C-alpha cells in the first residue's frame, strides 16, 4: 500500500513531466494554460463568495421607510414610502434578491384625504384574512392636516382598496401624526405613531380598521423620535425609533435607537434606566464612511436558522440620490439588540433559507 508521501511524490512527478512536455512543445501555450488555471480558480472563489455573502445596499435605489411581511407563498413582501409613486411592492425569497412587482395603489385608487399629499411610511400586516396596509399621508409643512389611513387587500400583491383616514393630526390632537405601526398585545390591537411631537399608542377595533370606541391615546416616548416599531422578545418590549434628520442627503443625521420595557405602554428605558419619555435611548445603528442618515427600520424578520434581520434606509455616499435599502443581522447581547459594529455592514453572510422544492 502506498503512503501519502508516495502518492504526493507520484503526483508531483506526473505534473512536472507533463509541464516539461508542454514547455518543449510550446512555451506560450503553457503560460496561457497556467494563467487560465489561475483565473479560473480565482473566479470560482469569487463565485462562491458571491453565493454566500451580500453587500449593502441590497437595493441601490430609493426605498425609504421599509415595511416587510412574510406570506404563506414563501415570499417576503416589502413596501416603502412612495419615491416610486403609489407605494412600491417588492418581493424576495431570500431577503437579498428583490423584484419590483407593482404598487399598492394606482393614480385612480390612491388616497386623497390630504390634498397634494404623499404616501409615506407604510406598515403592512395580516389581520384575520385581510392584508392591511396602514399609511401616512402628508406633505412637507402639513403637520396639522396630515394623518394616517388604512387600506385592505386579499393578497400582499394587492390591489389595495383604500378605506380612508383613521384620523388627522388636528383630529387626534397630535401634531405631525405620521409613521404608524400596528401591534397586537394580550388579545387587543393597537396603533403606535408620532413624529417629533411624542410617540403615542391607541387601541383599535377588533378588525383593526378603525379606532376602538372610547379609546384614549397614551404617550409612550418623548419628542426626539419618529419611525417607531415595537418588537416583543423574551418578556421585553423593544421600542425602536429614529432620531435626527432623515432627508437632507449626505447631511442627514438620522440614526436608529432603542429602549426596552416590560409593558407595551412603557416606560421604555436605556441601559442606565433613563426613559425614552425624557429622550434617552441606546443607539443601534449610526453612520459610517459609506452610509449616513440610517434609520426608519422595518419589522424584524427571521431566516430558517432563526437569525434575525432588519431593514432600514440610508443615504449612500457613493449614490446619494434618495435613500437606499439596507439590511443587517440583529444580534442580541445581554438582552439588547446589536447591529454589526453599530453601523451598516458592507459585506455579510447571506440569510439562510432551505431550498423548498
């Protein structure tokens, strides 16, 4: 029986013999073949890397204020503020490769309660058998007439039927009532919303399509925040929010922050026990040399290994037009969320999904 060393010697002898033979026949051919083998090897490694990793942004055009839902068809569906008119809908099976499949509304079906208003910060949910899309409708400077509306569909692909406004800022007596988020807790349904005039919560009707009769709003965080989202995990409620300026291009100062509570209604505290009602918080995602204005995160979604991922927008220094779509894995350290090194990642392992045939 040959040993490993003998096998290696035989292999090297074989290679050297053929290398000398090729060199005798045609030296340029040998050099060309040798170079081709190096290129092929490098390509194979690069291809393997591309299969196992993704880079930010995952979508390199403007998709601000993302919201996401996973449907029974195996697709994730993502919606965003209408830099693409009428609220774009994208879908993906792996959270990395996204295709645009249309819009939630058309020019004929889009909401109209705020004249010349834009459709901002959608929030998608499945309530009973309906796909329910809450949206903000506003225009710059319209902090009193803006408000929150609701639409429904039979499929996450739409089309969505607008049911009109839930309330305007003046009606609910909260200035700049936008950036809503739906949450269920202890058998009841709630809407959380607000933008730099306090974050508030109010109970909804059983179908989630109107304010519950007699419901009263309750303030749960201070005046430094907007784009709120509440995530429940291991006995805590985590209030994610954005602070700073969202929309000043590369001068944007947006960052994603968090506090946690044992109750939906707070108090939401930072690591030092200080409250978000006093505008105290932990920073989760801040700027780096590639992205600024990083905020207004989506719901947290999981891959098939139970890893958590979060989407948010940012301004790319390399492509500063609009706010591109970013994604990062959320780690949990001592009960607190952590993203990368506290800034957007550039190259990361892809989420894991089993092939479903």
